[in-house]
C-alpha cells in the first residue's frame, strides 16, 4: 500500500507534450523506481498549468516547487536532488524577470498571484484520465445534488442567480438560455457543448478538456436535467486529438460508474454524451453553423430566429454552451449562486480564462476575476512586454474583436467595457502587440483570416471582407489613397450592419478599432509612404550610413539578391531596386551602420 | 392565428402572425427589393437563405439591419425600409455583388431576364465604388442540357434549394469558403457525372446567368440554311401556351396557329406536332397498361403499378435513385422519341430520303429533352432520331432573329400526317394529363363502351401528390400522380415499401406543374400563377378539340394500318419502346 | 468499476479516494499546515525511516488529523541519528527529532502535532530547510 508523501505533477497539455513532457514523466518514473521510492512518490500527468511560456512544467507537491523548462534529461537530477537529497534544483526554478530572484513556490509567482481559478480549478492538479481524482475533488457531487435535492427549475434558478454568462463570445446569460430551452416542449432535446475553439492563439477550451474533462461532462448532464434533454453532443474540432482522447476516456469512465447512461445514480435520469468532430472551420463556432455541421450539412449559419433553443439539432430544442461556460457550472451548484456572483464586476460575474499570446513575457493560460484591469493582466500576470519594448495594443476577442490601447490599460475587463471600447470578450484570446507592430498590417492579418474563414454565404461577408483585405493590402503596400479610408469605413459600417452571423458582423472590428486608435499610422502609410513600425516591407528602405560603415563586407555576403555593392574598407551601398527587404544585412551588421527607414 | 400589427414606413398594417417583414411590406404597399428570396408557394419552393442581404430593413430596437425576407414580423414592430442607413446598406451590398460579377451583360444568356441587372437598374447604380478587383472564377461546366457558369453565381442558393428541397435530387450544394464559396456538385464533378437528372429547374430559378440552357439555336439556323437537308420540326404541347410570353402576350395565351406560321416562315420543311406522338404513346402505353392489368388481375401482383415514362428527367431520376424499381416504368418511349423514330422511318420512307438527310428538330419546354435526344439507344448507326432540341425560350430567340413578330402572324395548321392530334395529346403538357389521356383510351378499349364523361376532374389539379380512384366500369383503378421529383420520391418510396395504397398506375412529371413549368419555358421569375395560367390554357385547348381521345386520331389509325401493325406489335416494339439502365452516380 | 447507484454511494467513493488528491490540496494551503518531513535519503531508509513515515501517515489518518501533512525530504545531515523528522508549525521555527521510533512518533503526534508541546529527542538545528 502506497503512502504517497510527494506528488510530481507533469504538465501533459498539448503544448508541454510537444516539448517531450511524456518522456519527462517516463524518466521521472524510472528514477523514482531506481531510488526505490515508488510507494512514496507519485508521478502523474495532469492538464495545463497555464504557464506555457516556460513549459514543460513539473510541479512538486505538497511543497509547490515549480520547475520550468524541464527537459527529459533533467529528470534524474530532480529525483536525485529534490527527492533523495532534499535540495531544490535551482537552475530549473522560475526567475522573476522583475526582481531577478528565483521563485520556488508557484503560489508566490506573480503569474499565479492574481489569478483565481474556477473553470481551471482542476487543471494541473488532477490526473484528467482518472475519474477518482475528479470525484475526490467533489466531482459529480453537483450532479448528484441536482438530481436528488433540486428540481430542474431550482438548477436553472441557481445558474441564473449566479450571473454566469456565455464564455464563448456573446455573453448571453446562461441560466436564461437554459430556461428558454427547458420551456420548449419536445419529445427530444439536446445539450450541445461547443468545443470548436477557432480563434487564432486561443486554447482555453482545449486546456479545460485536456485537464479536466469530467467538469464538462458533469455540467452537460446537469444542463440536460435542467432542460429535459437526455442526449448531449460535444462538437469538437478534430485538430484537438488529445482533448478528444481525454474526453472520450472521461465519458467512458463516467458510463462505467453509471454517472452517464440510464438511471444515473438511481434517480431515473438518463443522459449520455456523443462526440462529433468538426473539420476546423472557424464559422462552425457559430451555433447555427455548428448545428448544421453536426447534421452533416455544410457548416454555415442560418438566420436567427429560430434560435436553437426553439429549433436546433434536427429541429429540436437545443442548448449550446461552450466548454468554459460548462466548466463553471458544477462548482456554481456546489458553492452557490451568491458565492459566484460575489466574484467579478457588476454585470459580468465570475472569472474569465484568457489565452495570453503575442509580445508578452508570460505567454500562457490564465484565469482572472471579471473586472481585473488589462494592466494587471499584461504587467502583473503577463510579466510585461517582451524584451522591454513598449506596449502598443492588445487584441481581445480574436479576429472578431478590436485593439485596445495604452488608454484602455486601466479598464476593468468585462463584457460591457470591452464592447464599449469597440472590441469584445470573445472566447478569450489576448494577443499583445508592441511598438514594432504595424496596426494596418495587424488589421490586414485579421481580415485575411476572416476572409478565408467566412462561409461565403452572405454577400457582405463573402465579398465585403475580401474587399476590406484588398484595401488594407493596398495601404500596407504603399498604394493607398485617402479615399480608401472612407471606403474602409463605409464597407465596415455596412458589413457590421448587414452580415448574416456574428462572424461577419464583427469582422470589421479590427479595422474600425485600429483606425480609431491609430489613425496616424494609416495616414503615415498613405500620405508619407511610411510605416511607422517599420513592418511594411514595401514602405521600407534599408540604408547604409556612410559614416558608420567600415566596409567589412559582411552584409554583401549575406545579401541574397546581390543588392549591396562596395569595395572593402569603403562604405557600401544598397541598390534599392534589387533589395527585397529581407533584413539579413540589418541583422548581420555589427556596426549599426544599416538602418530601416 | 391572430393578426399582428406592424408599422412599415409609418404605415400601420395587420398581418397574420407568422408573416415575415417582407409579407408585411407587401401588405403596406411598400416594394422592398429582393434578390435571393424566391417563394413559389405551390411547389414547396421557398428559398429563405437570406444570403444576399439586399432586402435589409431597419427595425426599431434592433442592433443591426434585418433581412426582411427571413425575419418574422412581431406585434408592434416598427420598420423603416427607406432610411439613409438602409439605402446605403442596400447600395453597398449591390456594389459588392457586382464587384465580383462579370460585366459581360451584353453577351450574357440572361441579359434582359437577369434579376441582378434589374436590381442595379432599379437602385440607379451608376458606379461601383469598390476598389478591390479580385474576381472569383470557376471552370465552366457544360452538359447537354445546361451550362453552369459559376463566375456569375451570387450564392442566392435558389438552385440548391430547388435541387435538394423541391426536387430532392441533391446534385448541388455550397462548397469552398469565403470569396471562393460557390455552388457545385460533390467533388466538383461535372454535372453530367452526377445524379443530376437534367430537369433544369435550377436554370428555371437562377436569377443571373450562372445557370442557363445549352443553347442550340445556331445549330437550327445552320440546318435550315443547308439546302441538302430536309428539316422537320415538332413542338411539344406546353410550348404553344407559353411562347406568347416571349412576345409580350399574357401568360396562358394560346398561340398555336401563330407558332406554326412562324416555324414555317423560319424555313422548316415540315411543321409537325409532338401531340401526334403523344397520341401514339397512349396507344402503346395504354396497351401495355391493359396487358399488365390483365396479368395483375390474373394474380401477378408485380405486374402493377405501371409508371409513365414520358419525362426524361423522371427516367434519369428512377435510374439513379430507385434501381430496385427499374422494371416498373412503361417501356414506351417518350413522345419526343416516338416522333423521332417515326419521322426517320415512316416519314423518311414516305419522302423517299435516307434518314441522314433528314434533320429532326424538337421544340420543348424542357431541358432534359436535350439530354434525352443524345441517349445511345435513340440513334441508329450513330444517327440520332432527334438531331436538335431547343427550348421554348430558344424558339422565341429564333423567331426574333428572323425578324418575325409572332403576335402579328396569321394562324395556320400543322402539316400532315404527323401534325394531326387530339385533346388527349395536348394535355400531356400538364401534370395529370398523361394519365388522363391514358385512362380515356384504356377505358374505352377495356370496356368497349364509350366514355360517359371525357373530363377526369379527379386527376387534375396542382397538389404535389394526388391519388384518385377511377371507375372503369366497375373496376376501380387507383391512380397516383406526382409532379416535382421530391413528390415523386415520396410516391416511389411508398411503392417500394409495399404500395399500401395499392396504386395501379402512376404518372410522374419532374417539373412543378408538369411540362408547362418546364425549365425551357419563359422565366416565371417566381410567379407561380403563370404556370397555373398555362395549365388552364392546356385544358382549354383540349376542350376545344374535335377529337379528344388518342385512339380516335385518324392519323394514328392510319399509321398502324399502313406501317406499324398493332400497338406493342413487333415493329412498334422496335421503334417505340425502350429499356432503362441503372446509374451508379454521386 | 461497479455502477454508482445513489448519491450516497458517490459520496462514499469520494471519501475512499479523497487521499489521492488530499496531499495536493494540502499543497494549496501548505503555509497553514503543520509540516512533518521525514528524511528519506538512503541512510534514513536504512534506519527505518520508511516504516516511521508510513506509521505516521496511518496514525494521523486514523486519528483524523487534518491540519498536518506528512511529506518527505532528503538527507538532513544527521546520519548518526536516523530516522530523523522535522516538524514545522506555521509561524514557528522547525524542530528536528532524531532516532525516531514508532513510540516516539506517536508521542510526537499526540503531543507536538495535536497539543503543540515539544517532546524529548530534539536535535539542535545546523542546517537550512529546503525552503530557505
């Protein structure tokens, strides 16, 4: 009988796995066995810790030692030093970039200090493949409570009172959605979990499914009970193989335990869950498109009404929530609506998971109470901007969102505030940009994305987003004219107003918000033929300073197009007609003689 | 349902609950332009894709504009259809559409009939204020019947709705994403390699030039100009009640005589009538029906039901969709093909010319007939029984080319002998007509008594699926009728699954309304009343005919006596009957 | 796995499996717990540290002690006095006991852990604990 006194948790999310975390686990197990400590030290794989910037992560409990950027070769040292000799492996500890001090205890890291993990409560703490560990964390207790002590109306009331809103983007009150679906009578109803996370750089839902799949399974059953549905469907993108595997295991184990299937916990309630795989179309995150895709039709949205709650999957009342929304539900039932609604801002309750990405020090997955300011997220949790550069903007809400700027840093993040700022909560992607990012180019990037991901059904989205991205192309190519800005505005206005679904209606947001906040940059591209961030290659010239060039010829040797000429020890010159602006000479020059203009 | 109150441009109207905003605007006398929307009430065809966004309107309290065609009106709703916001949106959407549309209107097959063109004109579009110039381009797909030029597709989805929801053929659906999204058969196969039945109903509803007939008018002109050729023309029953529309006549105008004159003026050597061949069909099919009825009554339960086989799209449908029922249709060729077979044998012999010297042209309300004429079994040593098939619309073009004003022409008669026909032949043009014609003859042949009443009202109508029992002197014949292939599928599925209604004979026509609603007819632009008026005209012609039963057609009697022998006889079998092939297609 | 037939059964299972994550949950709250570290290097194990550790875990479980956590550490440098254990009460200096037997272990639990009273056998501190 093992009496574990130490647990070694190895992150087994998709990110850390791709950095060989499975081999780390195997090596740790090997050395623990060699040390004859298998009864005392448990090595196990968990879901994402969120601190992806420094993955793979190994966390040792109960002392909370947090090893970062661990390699499989480090396993031996960790076991020998930490376990056998009782000394921490200092070189693997996280170093706070601000204080430059080692931080051993993860709870004391800035990254974790301001976080509040509700949806992610079990991620990085339990073995997602082990249903017992979920049960040990009060798993399925909310379902048991709902089935034995509450009426469906009671459940809906708790969810309504908690103030939980859809975490997939729209922010529709979850309890209200459940209530509408519950009131539409039908011989069959469906609970659908939207796991078609498609925003570039977003991985909130994936991490929850990988780290705590049972929370979603349990919540779907609770939802089914509240609205009178016996079938749950998870629409999950096929590009999430690990999440699929963990979810399938979770469903299977729940069935084995009788927590899914017929007569759950002897209450007479039947509920089961099936998976449907999506092919990775962004638009299939829109609920009507998702439903059509599940039915085997082309994944494209249809006009609402009718809403899925009236006529959804196969024309039956259907409730669609996303993964993160569901993950909040069991704990809301267990701890109560008051507890949940005490967290967050006035109209946005609870927490929100964000995927921090871009030019930020701590890239990763975080969960903060609603109402936390952008400054706290970016500077405290995110550790500030990479390489000490200046913060310029943050794109929230993915391609449907807008750019927030320095002026918005102290804005508390919630649904209303983000919309007021021309952005949106979206599913929680947060892409941070620094002074080197060109905002018209950023807008172009997002428009190219929506243009490709548009289903092509309605005119404004099919043709309109194409025209927007063509205009942005002209501007970033230095061929823009002032009237193009009027055209951008008109097209954006009309697309927002006339597109069929959320994808099209929000597609112009990156254009409008960058024009609003960075008008000068657009003007600079058009009037001065200049890209202030030095990103738009067509507007860029590499110039060799005659004064600084020593004629070392290093640049000549790296230039792929032989655009640089000059004799040794004499200043060189770049032939602008031949230069392809690859920047190789700029990187190579040791004398700072080459500048971008 | 109770009425609800809606305010449209400050005008209050009451509409039944369940109405769309568009319905309410019509009630208010406000004409909101639409493009993708199409509502053919009588044929289940309601295209509510709401994809074009041309019909958007402003609704008080709503964040964005609402597509009026697909947004339910609610009580107390306040709608504005002509605010600056709406006008700008509509104009911009139209500009966007046109920015990705070829500008070859002058040479477009749809010129003058194009709904996008009409809309641009109506909105007074004078310039396209859109800078981007990328065009989505696709490979042209040409079948015997139609041409798909998807560069002109505006993604209205009408063809898809027609093909999938009404016809239930399922050959077309949306593919690709974003700017490259388009309607296509599965795997982007050519239409000819799919389950497409060539019914052409997609062409009938396409608002632009993306789907058009495969035009054969120039081939006709060339044949007529060739002094070596004897050019014979036949015109289908439904053509004479629709061709007038091409010349500004009211829908339902009967212009048979003027059409015959025009054909003669065009230079056809012999102007004949498919109605003659329809009568011939009745003799063959009727005889087959009676034979199979006899076997059925004798205990062979599988001898019935018999299915009509006049409609080539229908034949395609059963060949690809119901292989297990392939032995049920009558083996009688369609009237078009019977005509071709007789023209190139009997009539060619009469003229004493080889079949190669004769060019047989069909004028059909149908696009599938273009395909049918090319089926291998309908040719002799590579020489087809029917050389060229043109649609009603194409005939209109031909007449216009030749500077002939149809409506001003004298009326003349068809030539003989293949121009003589009966009322039974003409009703082939409408749903219910073929089976009524067959019953008229079968009754008298079976009972050897004259019909007490020629009109079988119980077989007429516009319902998609109709079932009626006909009293044949005490023997009750259960007749099933379907028009539109979706309805045919329902009826066929019923037959396949045990034929619970014990149907003995079934008529199917692929197009809504029958041939009068064929894909080669003048465009109805969503007005299904036009099809009903053509139907009334067909029955009017029948009523006015001196002879109304096929077996009483003297030309038919003569051809059996002089040439064919008897119905289902050896020569008839060779010339007038065919067989079917199971098609394994996607 | 047998099917769970009632909510009560689920709760029972939870009690059975609680220990699986109990240690991890304690880690979340470690600063408020009494930490008992058993030196589990080779020397300690050779002197019976493993038995002592298991005994303490079992004993504390059976007594239902929730505010303490038994964990292990490496060699503390008192090889002459193995098995050694370190007891750290929140807000207080760590205390190390040497030559711990089962009887001593029980005494430590009963007196030190439960009542907060030191017992005999303390070794003067000469090293820094793992957290410093």
